[in-house]
C-alpha cells in the first residue's frame, strides 16, 4: 500500500516529536476541536509486523466538503492517480 510511519527510539523523544507535529499542524490537545486540523489515533498495518500498530494522523474536518472527500480504501492515494487536480 503506501505511506510512512515515523517511529522514535523512546517515549520521551516520541512525545517531543508529537509536540513538534502539533505545532506544525497547529493542533492543541487541550482544545482538539479548535484549529484547522484534528488528530486521530488509528491502527495501521506495517510491513513485517504481525499486529496492527497505533499511529497518529492529522486531518481536516470540513462539514461543507463531504462531496469533495476522496476515499482511499487501500490507503494508497497514488493508486487513484494522485491528489485531485484544481481547475
């Protein structure tokens, strides 16, 4: 399928990295519904691992964009020809 999963060698470095990602995405864990992006904990399949792994993803929730949502059921956005083109 596709994608990149970042892994850190210990919990302290993981917390620092997630805090950095939160700043980049302007996500505030104290106010998770305020900002442009949301963060969700999901289970992902990782090559070479027998069990799903937990991962954080950042995503947008726009109530007015339901018709514009493009789904990638197998997880590979390139499979569908890449991101939608803007006219």
